[in-house]
C-alpha cells in the first residue's frame, strides 16, 4: 500500500518563496544588474499566482513576472510582428 504525505498549504509557500528569491538574486548577480527583469515560467496561471505570493511572502522584488508557456509564446510572437 502506498501512502501519500500530507502537506499543508502554509508549508508550500515557506519552501517556495526563499527558493525563488535565491534564484532571482542569482540570475541578477550573474547578469550584473540588480534590477534586471526576470520572467518565471509556470505550468498554469494558478501556479503563477502561488509562486508570486510565495515570493512576496519571502521578500519583495521589482520586475519579476510569472508567465505560462502560452503567455510567453504570445509575447515572443508579438515582438516579431
């Protein structure tokens, strides 16, 4: 028999927020620009909302957007028009 570990809703943002904050800092440090725009690709808009909230609970960042794959495709297609 397989058991599923329960996770509370509060536990997910606590783990996700600091991880996202660390990734954003690392990308900006790599670019040498502390205010470089960052796009985070999520599987759905609901996941993007959870990620945005988790990041906001961890710390505040400017110029960080959450996009789905289809939203990214639309933005890239519009730039070429």
